[in-house]
C-alpha cells in the first residue's frame, strides 16, 4: 500500500474509501533493549542518564519492552483493525556508533517486525529518525556538524536496502523543529544544548539530511515506494488583528512553518526569517547546492498536531511568561523577541496543552491551499490524560475519546473541504517514554503497566476500533 495510490472519493458523512487508519510510536519511546544485539547509545540514552534532565530519572532502557513483545503488540494492532503502523527505526541499532557497516542483528529486529505486520495485513510506515542520534555523532558536533547529514543518508541507504522490499512508505525525519529547537535551543530535549545559533545550524543540517536521505532512499527503494517528511507545523493564531499581533504571528509562522515549507517545497529560506535572525547568524552554514538537495520532490507530507499556538505582541522590556506548551526556562524559539505566547482557550490535557481541534482543520486546509495536490497524512495526534483504572483493571479514558472524536471530526471536515488527507495515525498505540516527562505522561490507547509490561486496551482503543470498522465517527 502506498499513500497516494489510494482512491479518495468522500463518502457522505464519512471518511474517504481507502482512508488509512493507523497508530504511531517511536523506537526510543517503546523498544527498550537499549544495549542488546549491538545497539549503541543514542543522545537520549545519555540525556536520560544526566541528572535532572528527565522526570524521575526515567530512561528508555526497558520502556514498553516492545523489542521482545512486538508480536503481542502487532496482535493488538490487528485487533484494533489498524491498516497501517507508523514506527521508527533506531539509527544506533542499525548502524551502531553512526558510522561503518550495518548491524545485521539490529536490522533483523525490524525484519521480524515488518514480516509480522505484513502477516497481519498491516502496512509498515517507517520513520528513519525520531531523535535517537548515535551519541558518537553528537560527540563530533551532532546536527551542528554538516557531516551528520551525510552519515544519515548512508544509514538511510542501509535501512532501505534491507527493508525496502517490504516497506512502501518511508519518512526521513520526525519533527525536525523539536530536534533542532528543543534539542539545541532550549535544551529540554537531547542533546540538551542551549544556543540559538546551534539550533538554526542544526535545523539546516537536519533539512540537508532530509534531502540527502530522500536521494539515498530513491536510489535504494523499488519504483513506487514513497518518501515523506513529518513536521510539527504550528497552527499560529494572532490574539487580535492589530498590526503588532499580526507581526508576532508572521514571525512565529516563519520560525515554525515557513522555515520548513519554503526550503522543502520551494528551494529557498523565507526572507523575513533570515532578516528576523540576522542578529544571530548570517546563515553561512547554507552552502551552494543545499537548497536544491533539500527541495527534492517528496510524495506526501506528514503533519503532527496537538494544540494551536496563540501569539501576541510583547513588551521586550517586560516580557510575559512564555506559555507555548514547551517546558524549560529558555525559549526554544530563536529571535522571538517581542512575541508573547498565550494558551488557547478551552480544557487542557495532562500536558497542559489546550484542546482545540480547529487548529488541525486550519493547518490541513492551509496546506491544501499552499501545496496544491500534495497528499497529506496526519502522522500524530492524540492526548495524555490521567487515566482511571477501575478495580477490575479496566481503563476508562473518556477525555481521550472526546479529544480523538473532536480531532477526527476536524480531519473529516478538512477532507470534505478538499484537503487531500490520506490517513490518520493516532499517537500513540502504547503508553510510553514521553521524552523529558519520562513515564509520567500516558498517550497510549493501550495502557502499559510498566512493572509487569501488561497491556490493557483502554476504552479509547475500543472506540477507535469501532471508528476503523465503520469508517466513520459515532453519532
Ligand atoms: C511529538 C513526538 C512524539 C510524542 C508526542 C507527544 O512531538 O513526535 O514522539 O512525544 O509529541
């Protein structure tokens, strides 16, 4: 199954025939087996071992032990009726240390997983990089070192050569914004660096890795395989339509959205972003030919959406506390002087993120207009809540059901209004290691008891299975 081969007539009231129903996870968040079969540490192994970086000192050493329990997990996916499963490959499992030959034992794991998925009629959708950079590459500068982009392309080729005969949809990167700006700007994600120039440099090298990786995938994959990129684009809203608030929205739209969309789809960086950041850098890390590399055509765009971004003008002399949903004392946004971040209205999830499904509709219809004809996938959407386990062991999560219902209704509305959305991947299949929050935040539709590794589908899992079965939302 490939994403743009799907028919897309919209059935009255429902989702299009052939709409892909999926769920998503990421390697470091679920696999565990951190030192098994030749895997070497990633920046997240190092970061989670650094005192004070991850809540409770949690690490991904064991996580949901998916490395050993993938069969049970695929059986759960089959019970749900999933048509596709989005997961990530661990770079330090496949190419330990980030350089040199492929690690057969590491590839074998994904080989088994992919075969298990296919045996259950579930299409594997693989992301090459969901933030687990081999530590040795970080030691040499990580994403601030241009060399890392070339190592990524080699890794992409190794993965595609082994798995490309069975995986039809490949994603180069997951959320490079988070990796660059949280990882190198505010430092709340690995590798924990706090330098806005490093963040912008990392941003460019991640995009270069996307471009070089796309080329490597095209060379290694059979004709018809699809290459994609997943971005956490922001639904940016000005607080008022006054010129100062509109300018704050322009600035953040530049740093969240156009800083990706312009280079990837138009081969240029936005002039206003270059101007806004000129006091930090002259962008001389962008070399001749890079933008042509970065703007190689891709087959679809993945969008991860959780909550909108509301901004207003701020008084630089007396800045208001930043409420953009990202933890940490430092701002992840380079050059956000004069911008005030406010929460949207409405109820909040356990992450403190306001629930606002209209933002997803706004994003999808904007992309319909800005990138005509490009197939879109919602590659992540979901919510953390304090789930209630009743004395019988059942997990009731009505807030998550309401969140999913509202957001899927927004997707359906966007599709009805012509947005070419081909599928939806719920975040997440399993409760997992939620980065700096460790195991304290549960996003799964399947509860994981981390002490026993017992899996219990929550009410939301049954609800989602019914949506998948009927191809529509319950009334
Ligand atoms: C996204 C990440 C994903 C998960 C969700 C909640 O930013 O891609 O791994 O942590 O947020």
